[in-house]
C-alpha cells in the first residue's frame, strides 16, 4: 500500500469506493440505528462538545 498519498488522492479513492456501494433507504437506516442501540453495551451516552 502506498502510504504517501495526498489528501486529494485519498479523497478520490474514497469517493470511488463510496460510489460502488448500494444506497440505503430511510427505513434501512432506522433499522440499523435501532439495532445498534439495542446491541450497544454502553448505556452511558457520550456528549458532543
């Protein structure tokens, strides 16, 4: 792996990877969020600053 990538090169590669992924519907996103909250072992929520 080439570790000497510029920020623009990394951004380009990541956008190519994202474009290959399937889209997610709102219902799927909600189901994922619900599953994560149920499976989560931490009951203490982190505060955003």
